[in-house]
């Protein structure tokens, strides 16, 4: 997996882009240890218009997409484009 784009809707103080990348890679490798977040390959039902338009843009560029979800409230905190 090569991460190409990260679009985050939370502050870097809460979760930096580097941390998001590490969480995504570790979740894809089957590792745990990032309590509070989960990775999802399907767009969530409650996805905002920003999430949907970001997904559409990444897919139009030929990238695969996954979503980093905050478990406590089910909110999408980042959309990640990868190959």
C-alpha cells in the first residue's frame, strides 16, 4: 500500500497526518493498538458532502479510497487515497 493523499477534518494537534498514515498502514497490516479509530473501505452511510466529494475526486484520479473513523462518534476523520 502506498498512501498518496490524506484529507483530514480534525486538527493536527489531535491527530497529525503522520499519525493518520501510521494508523492506516498498521490497520491494513492487521495490527491493532490504535484504540479509538477504525479503518473502513466502504463510504459510511452518514458521510458528509465533503467526504463524498473527496472520495469522488480520488476515485476519478484512479486511486483507491479508505476512511478513518473515530469509534466514539462514528465520524469520518480522514479520507485516504492510496494505490
